[in-house]
C-alpha cells in the first residue's frame, strides 16, 4: 500500500479522555501503555511514571536517555513533593580552565557539557519512597522494548533523521563512533515502521533495576562511564558519581485567578513561569483572540526571562531573591512597565525542543508531573561503549562569564530548562501539567494556563491552540494556524513576527485534571505521537 507517513492533509480532532482507576499521558503510545500496565499489575501513579519514563529512554531516545536528568512533582496522600535530580558539573572543571584552553563558550558536543546524569537515581528514589512495586518490575516494559524492539513512528523517525544528519556533519571525531554504532548501526537513522532494538540498553536497564541504580553511581556502570571518560579526555572522577544524590525540594507557587500554580525552585526555570504569571494576573484577559491578550502575555514573559536569564543558577552556589521576584510589589512594578508596544527586556534564548514530559494518576488520588531530558536531542553525542547510555549535554546551558550566576564551576548545577507543573485550588489537587521544549517551557506554561484559567478552554483545546515563542529582543515566532489578524496586529505593536511552519519549536504537553466526580479528565499533545492510556 502506497502512502506518505508524513502527510497530514486534513485537520484531526482529539477528544478529551476520562479515567477512573488510572491514567498515563505521554508523547509516545508505547510508554503510556507501559505505565498503565504497571498500574494494572498493582503499582501506583509513581510506579507508572517511572515505568513510562524508563520506557521513553528506549522508545523516544531522540528526546531523553538513561544518561539524562529528571525533575518531578508528586502529589501523594495529600501532600506535594518535589524532586530535583539534575546533576552537577565534575569537580575537575572550571570556567578558568576552559577559558585557558581557548573556549569562548560551552560547546554542545563532547565531555565538557556533560554533568552527572540524574535520571536513574530519580527512578530509584521515587519508587523507593512512594512506589508499591520493586524497581526491576517497574523497569520491565522498558527492558522488553529494548531487547525485543519496537516499530519507529513517523515523528520519531523524523527527529532521529535530523539528529543523524547533524551528527554526520559535526561529530566526526573517533569519540563519537559509539553513537553511530548504537543509534545508526545500518549507517542511517531508522525509518517509519522499521523495528529498532538495543540489547546493550536492555542490559543497562536490568543492571539499574537490580541494583536500585547504585551501579550507575557506585558500581559497574559507573566504572564503564569513568573508564570512557578517562580514556577519551573527559573530566569525571569516581567521587563525582559517588557523591551524587537527588534533592527533595519544596515546590514554589503563586496564585493565579484563584488557582495555585506550582513549579520547582531553581536551578530549574519554573520561576520564570511564576514571575510571568504573577505579572499577568493583574490584567483582565477575557478574549483569547484579542491581539492585546497575546501582547500582554508576550511582554510579561519577556520580563520574566530578563530576570531568569540574569539571576538563576544553582542555589547551593548563589543567592537568588525568590521572595522579591514572587512578591506582589515586584509584580506591580513590572506590570506598570508594560505599554501598548513591544519593549526589549532581555537579549534572547536558544530554541530547543528535545525533552519528554509525562503525567500519571491513580485511583488512590496520587498524581505525578514528571519531566526528563538529554537536552539537545540525544545529548552530547557520546554513548558509553557497550551500555546504550547516551550522555546528555545539559552543561551547555552554563556560561563562562565568572560574574554570571550561571557560570560553570566544580560541583555546580547549570540553569535547567525542564520544568514540571502542578495545579491546586484551595488546598485540593487539580492535577499535573507540563509542556516540554527547552526555553519554550515557561512560555508554554503561561499560554496553556491562560487558555485554561482566563479563556476557559478545556484541557485539550488548551493544548491544541496555536502557540507563540519569544526568541530574542522583540522577535516572536508564531505557530502556523494562529489568526492572521493577530500576527498583523502584533507586528503593528512592534513585535518582530516570524510565522513558523514547523510544529517542533512549540513544545509538547500533557494535562490531567481531577473532576468533581472523582474521575480524571485528560488531554495530550497533537504535535507529536501523544497518547493517553486509561483504566
């Protein structure tokens, strides 16, 4: 049968999905179903989130991996818990050292941008504290897909092909050969419908499960990573891995239109979303397609990024004025600076959209907002030989300016883009939400929450609606499908408007809301292979 798997001539429509006993929403059907399988076997929402997350390292390696970082907000037995499982730079690296070696900024490939991967530790911590099943059982679906293989979707094939062509052009050193051996063994990226598997990845996931992730930081897997590092010019020592532990943190919140919006504290950029919403809540937004509504959201977001990009980093190394940034006085001050035309508040960001976000919920009322990433596609381009571990490049977010709070330093975590979100109302849970996509993420949080709480769209409509993304200065990228009159009006207001024909830059999200009936209302992303598995 002849057809084009990339062709979509006619608009599709997604319906809201409702669930009672369990729900797993991800950007990949196999991972969502894997999470639900774990719930049906006696696991809870936390077990399901970890199962889906581990599965995504196999079935969507273009956006995350075993060698990446993770953040989580979990609602368990009436309380919100935050987990920051992002790793620090090695103790054997510094801005001074890199500057002396001739670097002007942090490269995106090789050992320099690699920080300690936190995802395996996050899986073990979450299951140990809140789960109901053993970690090996939770990781079993991911192991099975890695060992037996799975069919490649068109979206995955397209992203894989894009990274393959890029690595072919820029990753020519011998050190990158293991990426090609692992992810392009046929000398090309896999194509839609083709089966792909990686037994080395299956073995690594088994090892992580059997050792509660200890092997990754203090055992056989750590030894393999360190051996690779030492033999190819890396910076890691055993102590870097041995000393790593995920950090339990208290989520931050602001009240927006009667709802409490929760984000994790820095080194993540959730604060940017909160600052923008705190500014925006002083405006009366009633008409979604009024160009002024877009203008106000864009300007508040630019102001929030001006603060975030200049002030955020690892709070263990720097002071961050959280109370001031989230205060009503500060919001009023910033709000008064917004006029009828666009202003420049910050220089700009780097557009990237390679992360996975997922949400889960169970019959007991537990809910999870979880995000995991290798940052730029497969990450650093380095794959640890014999393991299937693609090491992320999160350290690329560091800067080399010693006066900047996000300057790279030994044992320091970088400014981190991935942010899970959660919503409550008057102390009761509403549910998890999130939209992956690099620096798009706080911008998408603002837009989706405005869609829900200001314009009263349902969760699926809130995700479906065309999005915008601030890029730099007054440049705003607008997703194809936004009304032309809105784009034209924004241009007249001084915004440098660019119409984007691709959906990739605008993020991919999931939403689960608890209803007054005790059921869950769920929505998933139309810009990818979004899927909601329900029971």
